[in-house]
C-alpha cells in the first residue's frame, strides 16, 4: 500500500483532532502544489473525504496515487510521515497495521513506529 494512501485513510477518522487536521491540510497542500488542485488525484482525495467508507473511492485514490508515483515522491512521503507521527501521538493512535506489498517487495506486518524505505537497500 502506498504510504500516502495509508496515512490519508488513517487521518480521515481523526480529522476532528486539531493536530491531525493541520497535518492533513499540510499534506494536501503539498499534493495540490505538486499535482494541481484540480488534478484527478486531488479530486480522488476530495471524493474519499465525502465518503471515507467507500471501497470504490479508496481504489480510485489508490490508482491515482500509483499514476502520480507518490510512493517515490520524497517531499510527499515526508509530509505523510509527519502526519503519521501526529496520529501516533494521539490516545489510541498507535495501532497494529498489517500491510501486504505486491510485486517484487516482501509481505510484512508491524506494530508501533514503522519506517518504510523504497528502492534498493545497501549491502
């Protein structure tokens, strides 16, 4: 799962928290600057915000994030990680996350603070 998608999904249920809302807006600001406020990606985020439980809207956002290659965008990932840290600081914010990675990646699960590194690892 794209780290940006994971953070957006985690944020939607916690937007009543000021610190999460501020971090979420910061993430969207980076996204709008890089891809355009009227881009398909921004539109997919807005539609998911209106109906966060919709599996179809989640899949559309996932597709738009893949097209935009957000998993390779350092600035966007940094904004997502900053937001994830804010979510983790909330009561009940640290949760068990299981993620399945397809392609040439591995399958893993983790608890607590997780760092995701993309690209080849140094040997």
